[in-house]
C-alpha cells in the first residue's frame, strides 16, 4: 500500500488515516474490493485483495463519473 502512496495513486492522508469508503466481497469469498476515497467526487482507488492468498492482487481507479455520466 505504501508503494501506491509513493506513486501518487493513493493520497497520503487517506493512507495515514486508514480511510475506506466501502468494502465489497465476491460471492465465492475469494476477493475483497476495498474502495478508497479520492479528492474527486465519485472516483475511487480500488484495492483488490485475495482472501485465499492473503495478499493484494492489484488495484485500479474506478471513475463513476466517466462510467455512468455522473457529475
């Protein structure tokens, strides 16, 4: 996670204060999708956590404004 802060993907304030918007777990209970807030409304950094491997699987930026035409 610190790597994402160092790369500017996750804001340092979000990381240091452990802010999480919401967590979604898939039906198979194998992955969690942890949504972290950003400075932009309706934009989140999603951290994909493998529950079976107990490790971070990856991440992506979810822009609901772009996906659904939100403002």
